[in-house]
């Protein structure tokens, strides 16, 4: 039986970069069955809903889902559940992809693109494991209302024992395939959910952390250390909100946000969700200048983590590095290649 | 009547750096009455409480409070209200200092200490205005308990109309004395308290933002932009938690966390709280090598913002710059001056 990859191009530059990832997939995994669907603003425009039940069901049936990006000025100000982002959150929750893997690594050819000094980032290779289906993103109660005549907005930051345990196990597993070090990040000095996070990660480590060296850091200190000396980290484990912020910071250390992919994994045997770290970039959408590398490397992660095609993944990763070494550069990297010319260069390097 | 400065040296390197700030104060403001008190671990050890009611009352009666730092390994694992940090939070709340001003600027002599490239940070001068007495730091309910057999930890992230309005006004006021630009930061795409924050800041701007250019950014994008191009910012306005993380990140951009002061302000006429951005640094405490500049510059902010002594403040700021230009460096800056030798150099430059 053929494996299926569901492409959800989404909005802005999403369709442009996903189309290139599709072309690459046709070369590195020709037997892969590819389907397409709508998410985000594109789905709102077609169905009035950022993720239809039918699309979610197709995602559940696929072996992996490759998403482009969602969002854009067109839908800003709509009701919360009629926004593109709601589709992305519903997809994450619906697939129960609780572990978001966000690597931050510096391709040798791109070290100079970083705003950090050469020695600070050359050779940088860290992995952020971000909890993706819990925390303040989904906690209840939440809302905007008036209490005793005072208007207020509120959310609940909450983590449960099973939520923390399962994502900690993923972080330990990933670390064992790397340098074996996990740094867990929270604000246990001021938050009860942070204290609980630290306690539970410590327990999970005692039970399932063989071979892994666990340390703890406050989120503010981590934001600082990422700037000062990012190479000290191997795997960073964080909740949904801290993971969101720290992974964007870490991504930018590499100087090329257009390069970085992500993988979101659920229970073994369920489909993973793969997406670039960058957004829909409405300012450059439709111009054919977006960097397709993050989408292509997201495909690379899908091949590796959901489709069991390590060899194709290794080949593809090497081809991206080779194309860069040969000077292939889109505009964001200081070059002039179009989106599809960049993909051509990668395909040629395969 | 004499003005009073209450010194709360606290823990770790707090007493060492505060002692030097005191020496400097004796030179630049000889008529200032100085008192000392206990906070944090020091107060726990003496009174079993990280902030006594009596000390809080003395702080309320002072014109300004200069705090060193709190915390250390000795008190880790104590009950939440028997931790040094609880004393700091109680002091902030007790003085109602809701606006935390955290400048991030690069002294010309120190640009090379940054891990960022010269052009990215040379001339950097931004101000973070962080809400300090609300948000998830204080929201109720919060706790760790068991519901339907599942253990969980939770906090409430909440902001009210008056809380947002008053801190937004401070940010607008500060911006008018600078380049007139405020960037308000939240996660309104996923948090109701974030959406409420954005709405309320927009309203406050319509009412009291004359002459101020207001923009909005998600916290993750801001963490990224601070690394990519920090000089784009003038004033960043953020809630307690995002302000905590982003101000630490911004501080580290300057390369010398030992240099940066902060001011926490309440209603006009009430005492401000001044403290270094750095922590108690237990690893180097008692060795006389800590950098006293952040404490001395916190004194400088106290002279400016609470004591109405702009001229003394200007003089002191210039003296710190001059001492650095002349090569004065503590260990963290790559030099070998002791804590008091660094203060000597600044006093000599006055
Ligand atoms: C678009 C937004 C809802 C999303 C998030 O906050 O998770 C994005 O920032 C991300 O990190 O994927
Ligand atoms: C010590 C801690 C409670 C504090 C905070 O989180 O506010 C510190 O990080 C700070 O920024 O002053």
C-alpha cells in the first residue's frame, strides 16, 4: 500500500513553498501518494471554517501532513474561530501532535547571515522540543468579560501529569540520539504550573531518563543564554508558550528563518505534522521569491520521522547543504534565485 | 527635610554591589539619608519571612528603594512563601510599582563584549516597559492539585482594564521623551488576555497617545526581531511574563548583563524600586569580583526618576561611561578590577 502525504499549502507564501516541496518529493519519494487540502484563510474563504472536519479526517488518514503557512491581513479582526490560526491549532489538537521538534542549526554556508558573531553560532545544532497541545494555548477557563464592573481578559496556564510525562519522554528519546543532554525550561520561581512542570520532568527523568543528563533553567535565563552562548544547549524542553518564544529566538540565531523546518509528533503510528517555522509572509506572497528550503526540509523531517525513509531524508538534507555550498541563494539569503530556481538547485544536487 | 534611600542588599552579590552604590551615593548626593534593611534569603534567615511588614512599611516611607539581588541555592526547595523571590514579589506588589523600566543600551566601550555583530548592536538604546504587578505572576486561581484523579499545576494569566491603561500611559510618556515609538507585545493570536491587552493598549493610545507611534507584535516575533535587528525598537511595552523574558534577552544583546539597571515605578509621589537586572550570582558571591555598575546605574535611575536629581544622574551616567572609556573593567567585562576598584574608577571619573 502506498504511503500518503497530505499537503495543506494554506495562505501567503504557503502555496508557493509547498509546491516546491511537492516537486522535490516527486524526485526523492516517487511512490509517495500526494493529496492536497485547504487550511487557514484558504479554508475560511472556501468553507467559512479554517479547518473542516473532512480535512481533519483526511489528515488523520494520511501518513504525514505537510503544511505551508497560515494567516494574513485579510482575516485579522475576524472572530477568534474564524481566523486562520484557529485552523492550525485545531489541526495540532485534532492530530494530538503533542511534541513539536524545532531544530536550530547553522548550515556552514550561511553562518555569515547570522547577526551573531561567527564563533558564537558556527556549528550551532540544537533541538527544541516544545509541548504543542496543552498549556495556556488551550487551558480553560479563558475569555474577556466584566467582573464587578472591571473589564478583564484571562487565560489558564495548565499542565497535567500525562501531558508533561509524554513530551518529556520524547525529549529524552531525542537526546539519546544526540549528545544526551536535556535542559528543561519554565518559570517555577513564579508559576505553579512551572513548579509542577519541573517536578514532573524530574520524575519522568528518574523513570525513563537513562543515559540523559537533565538540567533546569528559568525561561528568562534561557532567553539570555541563547544569545550569550547558544552552543551550550543540546535539547531544550519547554511548554507551549515558552517553546513558541524560545524556538523563534533560537531560529533567528541561525540568521535564516527561511531555512528552518519543524516536526510535530503524536503517538507512534499516528501521522506527524510538518511545517516551516516561518509564517505566511503576506508582504512577499505571490512574487515567487520566498525561500522554499524550510518547506523542503520539513519534507525531509517527514521522510525521517513519519515515513521511515531515513536514506531519502539523508540524501535530501545533504542536497540542501550542497546547493548552499554551491552558492544557491534566495533573496532572504542575499541572493537572487526565485523560489523554484532554489528548488531546482536542490534537485540538481540530489 | 532629607530624602531617604532605603538599601535592601539582599543575597549573594547583592550586599557587595549595593555597598559600592552606597559609596557612590555618598559622593553624588551627600545629603541623602541612607538606611538599610533585609529582604529575600537574608530576611528569611533573620525573621523567617522574605519581607517583613516592618521592612515594607519602611520602604513605603522612603523616597526610593535600592535593592541588590535575592535568591540562592540555600533556599531552593523551601515552601513558596519562604523563598527569597517571594520577598521581591511582595515588595513590588506592596509598593504597587507597576511599571518596570528596563533599558538596554550599549556603552560604546563595551560593544565588542556582545555576542552580536558590531553593526547590529552599536548604538543600541531601547527601553522595555514591563508591567510588574499583574499578569500570571499574581493571577488567581493558581495551584497544584488533583482533579478527577489527574494531577495538574495551573496559573491564571489575567489583565484588567486599569492595569493595562496605567502601564500603557507610562510607556507613552517615556516614548515622548525618546523617539516616540511604542511596540506593544503579546500573543493575541492565541491568548484572550493577549487580545484584551492589544485592544486596551489601542484604546489607551487613542485617548492618551498623542505624539506616539504605536505598533503591535507577537511575543515570538519580538524575540526573533530582537536578535535580527534590535535597533528597530524604541520602547517595547509588555506584560509581566513576556517583559521578563524579552528584557533578559535584550539585556544580553548588550553583552554585559552586569551593566544593566532597572527602575520600577508606581503612582507619582510614591517611592520607586531600583534594582540591577542581574541576579544574586551565588557562584561568585563573597569574592569581591562582581560588577557594581548595574547597582550604580540603578542608583542613577533612582536619582533621576524618584529623587528629582537629574543633574547628579547625568553626571553619574557620564562617569560610568568615562571609566569604561579609560579601560576600567571587572572580570565579567574581561578585566581584572575588583568590585570596589571598579567603583573607585567611577568615583574618580565623576
Ligand atoms: C501562528 C501561531 C498560532 C503559532 C503558535 O503560536 O504556535 C506560531 O507562532 C508557531 O509557533 O507555530
Ligand atoms: C527573580 C524573579 C522572581 C524575577 C522575575 O521573574 O520577575 C526576575 O527574573 C526579574 O526579572 O526580576
